[in-house]
C-alpha cells in the first residue's frame, strides 16, 4: 500500500526565512512524487514533480530514496507563499492512482 | 482552453433528490478523475476514467454513479445521498492515466440536507 506522511499540519515562517515542508512516503515500487499547492480561493495546482527537477517559484524538492523523503524547500520565504501544500505519490505504471498526504498549511509572517 | 471547468459551483440537495455534477476539459486529456474533499482534509480519489472507460472505483457507494459520455465530459450522478456526503467534489484530468500532472477544476460544493 502506498502512503504519504506530512508531519506538520501547520507551519509558520517569517518572511525572508528558509522554508522546509516535510514529506515522507511508503511505496514498494518506483514512485513518482509531486507537490501540489492550493492558494486561497484558487484551485489545486501542481507546484513541482521530482522527475522534472525544476525550481518553481523558488521551491525545490529532491527525492531521497534512502530516507523515502521528498521535502519541499525554499531559501527565502515570501508572503505569497502562504498556502496549503500537499505532497502526493503515484506509481509509475499505467492506471496508478495519486495518493495525497494530509497537507501542511504554510503561513508566512510579514 | 487549458482549464477544467465544473458546474454547478454550489449545490444543495435533499436526501431524496437526484442531481448531477458536470466536468469538462478540452485539453485532449484521456484520463479524468473524481475526488471528494472534506474540510481540512486532502482530496480522496473516488473514480478514474481512462480512455472513457472506468478503470478505478475506490469502493464508492452506489448512490454515486459516474459517467463519461465522451473524452471531454465527466458526470457524477447523485441519488439518495446522506448528509455525510456533503463535501467539495473535485474533477481532474491528465494527459494519460499514469503519473502525469493532474489539472484540477474549482470543485462543486455539495450540501446534503
């Protein structure tokens, strides 16, 4: 069974400080990991995925298979980063479902 | 058109009513999804349609009945719902039914009285 754990329900960070949102996963095969974000009054949208190795809005996430983690990081938080962040996992085969973690609400303190 | 649209935005229904939720995308995506999201919880997968065929049903009660009339449309028919079915119902689509980016609609806020 696949499982995604986000240990922090709430996280408050001062503007300009580094941000790290934790995500750990459990999956027996080769996982695909994603971070989705939901800004206030907006739809859920993809922020980044491990396979693309991109930096989006200053955020990066590295898949660590040894620690089964996919933590989201940003060196300098901005007020517009306040949102709900979901880590999600899917298998790499066809018709595998996306499993979401419980989410972390990030608040950036001005 | 690069968005998933859902109608209606809000729906209030009694336990004996029959209603339908609609979802539409014109991105040529071949996989479409229904999720249920309760307040302060993550989305929970209900159904997946892959190339217009139902490929995943997450043991959803039969009072929820999905339908995919064509590759652009996805419906969720509701009948004899319970108050605990009140939630935000999200539709999503992806290029292929695998580990692809899913594009979400804004959701339909359903209240069952």
